[in-house]
C-alpha cells in the first residue's frame, strides 16, 4: 500500500489562504523533495507539484490551492505548524477575530486568593462566568465576582472541575468559550492569540502551553529546568506548538482550554 505523492489526489480541505506554516524543529529536509519528522515520525516524498508548493510555503503564506493542500498535510502530520494571517484586521488579527465573541468560564473551589489573581490578570475585556464548585468560602468567592464584574454560578456540592465547566458552558451564548482554571494567571491577549486559529474552518479547539510559576528553592529550580528542557523529553519542546489528537495532546497543554460551540 502506498500514499499518493503530495500535490496530487483527493484529501482534506486545504489550509486557508493567508495562513503560513512554521516547520517543526525536528523536521529534517533531505534534498528538495523529502521531509522526515512529524508525530508519529514519517518520510514524506514530494512530487514536482509538491516541491513547487513547498517553495511557496517557505517564501510566504498560502496563495495557491496546491500550497494550501500541502500546508494541511504538513500541519496534520506535525511536520509543520499553522500561523494565522497577520496582515489584516485590527491588531494584526484576521477580520472578525481581532475582538472575538467569547465568554471565559472559570471553575473554582475555595482558594479565593488564587481566583482574585486570576480575575485581576484577565481583566474585563470579555464576559466571565465563575462556577463556584461547592466552596466552603462561598461568601469570599461571591465578593470577588462582584468586585471583578464576573457572573457567578453556585453549585451546592462539589462535583469536580469537569461538571463545573459544563454548568458554566450551559450559560454561554457566545460562539466561542474559553476555559480557564482559577489558579492560572494570564492577560486577555491569550484569547486573541488563540482565536486567530479559528479562521481555519477545520479548527474546533485550541489550547495554550501552560507554564509553571517558578520561585526560589529546589521546587522552583526543578520546574524552571523542566520547562527549559521541554516537557516532551527533548530540548526546547515545551514552547513549540503541536497538534492535539483525540488520544493524546502535547505536553503542557490543558484539556478543554477553549472550543467552538456547535
């Protein structure tokens, strides 16, 4: 059994025009017609049409159907990673995604100091729903929501972050929802960075890399070293993008960080 050479035959929808690709650091080029890498590792041989499409991708964004088709294959296999259009839309984002219509859902159980930092860092650029998952410090949680302008949903008993997220999701009316944990600190810009990928109609979910907050002491030094050398077991692995698959996700990526409502 053989695979059709890149640049010919039917396949998935091409990566949209305007998207660029950045090749994975582990991708190796052998001459002008062979690439090796991806996850799982594979050897990709390009026919002449595929070589011309590759040259287009190495020079700039997708402009032709052939380049879009090759870009889709490269990103689906992990040989390369997509970069959304940056030359149009406010702030360099694709039109309509510079200010995405998104609601942030945050499950929380006690630990009001963490939630306070989370809401303060996020700001009030987007509507926020906090789901109190049966906290014993319910009054403190409610007070923080009032102070930061977040909507509060109260669960009478704790069921865990998954059911809490589902309760929050049931109240969301925007096309996009972003899930954020109460012990995370991030500014509103992470939403626009992620939402830009939804210019690709095949994208249903995107997630950021999560990095630990390091500090003094042996634990902090360990976390910093682990981040520097990569959670995936290879130097520099942590900061790089990767495809999220049904059976596994990239190291350092959360589950359910954001998805499109269908």
